[in-house]
C-alpha cells in the first residue's frame, strides 16, 4: 500500500490520487498520439481531453456520492457535511464512464461530425490504459478489495481511506491487481486490433464487450460494500450486483454496435 506519496506541510498527495493523475496523463497521451494518426484536429482533441477528464472525475464523484447517500439516507440528511467529506475519498469508475459517454456523445457530434466513431475508438484505447493506473490507485488505498483467500498471493491491507481496514487481519484477493492486469491486456488487444481495424466503431464495441466481461467476473471476488445488489443471496455466484448489471448492459451494447457498424460498412 501507498496511502501517502508526498507530504509538504498541510498538502498530502495520496497514492490513490497519484495513480489517478498518472492514469489521466497516460490515457490522454495515448489518445492524442492516436488522434494524430487518425488526422483529427489537435486543438479540438486537447479540448476534448480536458473537458472529458473533468466530466469523468465529476461523474465518478457524483455516482460515489449517490452510493454513499443511499446506503444510509437518514443519517446523511442529518449530517450533510459528512456526505460532502466523502467527495475527497475517490469515486466510482462506472460513474465516470457514464459521464464521459454523455459528454463524448454531444461533444463529438458538434466538433467531430463525421469522425465520431474514430474518436470513440481511440478514447477507449486510452481509457483502458488509464484504468490500469486507476486500479493501482485503488490498491494503494486499500479500496475495491477482494474476498478472503488462502492463496499465496493473498494480501493484507492495514488501512482503508485513512482508517483501519475492516479485513486488516485477513488475507484477501488483490482484486485491484487482477483488474489492472486484465485492463492492461485489454489495452494491448485493442491497440493491436486498431492498427488493422475493419471499420470505425469496432474498437469501441470490443472495449465494451471486453470490459463488461472483465468487471462481471471480478465482481465475484469483490468484497467491499456499498455497490448495491439487484439479487443478493448467501452465494456471490447466485447474486447480481449493480456493477454486474451495468456490465451486462455494456456487453449487450457492444454487441449491438458491432453488428450495426458492420452493416453500415
């Protein structure tokens, strides 16, 4: 764990925020480089990256705020300051995806008309790499942890959000590292296919399918609370969490886009 990377006076750079920033930098760099190869307007891409990053951060925070609030609405209605305090504790990835999707849809229709699918394709390639660093940030903070395990690579997290970790004495699956590795693999696959893609929109569809599968599977090993369940039972394999529902929707959307874009070409 790396709860703190740097501390100067009252300023503290947490490991979570450090990797979060790295993720934005690497994702933006990849998107910008690929945009040059696609001959897209560089100034508009820079604007797209800046406002896209702001939208993603805001979406992740707002989604996380909603999850926290609805976990105990009565308490947070009485103590709103404690709800606001959670804004500094990271965010929820799917909230970021939803916000960026909405932003990208409207922005590209105005500034990249006719090239929207090219922009979507390079965005998800950069996003897949950025997500690798995001999960390393989760690992450094002790959040998004897994269920208890006796496997030799199980890990103990002493802290979680500056507080004692609820499983500090138990070895758990390092689900953050699992997902970081799978996202890195997803990035490499998407980049390889992009070089020889058959039509615009192909990479976006494959990302949605690939990440939907990754997240759906990882959810079976996740043990941190607050995500919500549509179906909850004593067995995770007989339960369906909200992230798993979103994962299913991503997979279905990816399949639809893949088939529709094939027919267009």
